[in-house]
C-alpha cells in the first residue's frame, strides 16, 4: 500500500469513528429519554389512575431537547474549561 493510499485509509477510518461515536451518543440519548418518558408515564398512571400517553411523549421530547442543548453547550464551553487547568 502506498503512502497516499495509507493516509487516505487512515483519514477515512478517523471520519468513520467520529460518525459512529456521534451516532452512539444520539442512540444513547434517545433510548435513555424513551425509558425515562415511559417510566414517568407509568408512574403518572400509577399515581393518578389514568393513562395519558402524551405525557410520555412530552417527557421524551423534553429529555432529547435538553440533552442536545447540554451537549452543544459542553462542546462550546470545553475550550474555556480546558484553559482553566493551565
């Protein structure tokens, strides 16, 4: 394998790894939010005695949006926190 092909292959693997990490982060957020939304909906049904499927959906959407906002803020503020250590 020549140097150019080897470098291209390594950069391709690096990009693939970044995409896989991002997709696993999204899947973790989505499934954790779904479990929380279903759990809160089940708790609501248990406490109040009436089923309301929209409350589970509301918790799911709120958790996904909240986690996404927090991740974006962490990415934006990470350089500032890293500079405090120096």
